[in-house]
């Protein structure tokens, strides 16, 4: 393993042989990276989980979430607030705009110049997609919302205060949730980013990543492999 110029608040967990990590900034969480990994110029607030061998990540901007990427991936020039889930091998993603969500991309995909707020699900091989717009994403949900029994692979972004989320399965990505949130029974592989005060998190399973949690947080029954970064005062 080669680790160079790692700045403050860095968490590296379970890195295997042949990993090269260069110029990672503060607030970085790297979990379970396999061999032959090359990470270059990753900015703060990046979460990388379960990346397979032979992955090359270059110039990834802040608040990036990469989950379950398989071998042979090439990611270049990703903007902030990017979510990549379950991308298979031989995928080439170039110059994707901010707030992009890519789910279940199969092999041989070429995605070029996609604009912000993009959602691509179940795309087959040898596809060329240009300038597509959003689909299966729940964004900017108003206060007082009730979401029950959300299935796996869901993406919830920008949920406002007073939200109740129950029975969320694995592979869930929750970003920018405001105060007054109640999360119960979240499955494994969860990514929670930018949670504000008054949060209640119960029964989170293994592989959970919590970043930037504000004060007055209550965390109950957290299982193994939990990574908590940047927790402020008043935590229980």
C-alpha cells in the first residue's frame, strides 16, 4: 500500500494490497478498497465503499458517493453531489454534471455530457445517452412527508424537516436531510451525509457511513464496521 499526503480527518479501513491513494483531502472515508486501486485528487467529504480491483478515480469533486463499483471502471471529471451505485465493469463515464444519479448501469456503457439531476436505471450494454433528464429520484420533498417500505436501490436527496423514513432496505443513499428526521431499521450499506440536529438513528446495520452529523444526535444499536466522522458536540 502507498498512502501519500493524507490530510486531517482521514479514515482508511480494510485497504488491501496494491492500493495507491494520493492527495486525499480532509473528511475522506475509504472502506474495503481492493487491490490495484488508484485514487487521485479526491476532495473532502468523499465516501468510497467496496470498490473492486482495477478501478481508476481521477479528479472526483467533494460529496461524492461511490458504492459497489466493480472492476475496470474509469471515472473522470465528476462534479459535486454525485451518486454512483452498482456500476458494472467496462463502464466509461465522462464529464457528468453535478447532482447526477446513476443506478444499475451494465457493461459497455458510454455516458457523455449528461446534465444535472440525471437518473439512469437499468441501462443495457452498448448504449449512448446524451442530455437525458431525471427519472426514479425523490428530490426536494416538502415537510411532513411519510415514506414507508422503500425498496433497495432508492435515492433520496434534499428531504426537508419532519420526514419519517421506515423500513429502508440496503443500498440506500440519503443526502442533505434536514432536522427532525426519524430513521428506523436502516439496512446495511447505508450512506448518511449532512444530517442536521434532532436526528434519531435506530438499528443501523454494518457498513454504515455517517458524515457531518450535527449536535443532539441519538445513535442506538449500531453494529460493526461503523464509521463516524466529524461528529459535533452533544452526541449520545
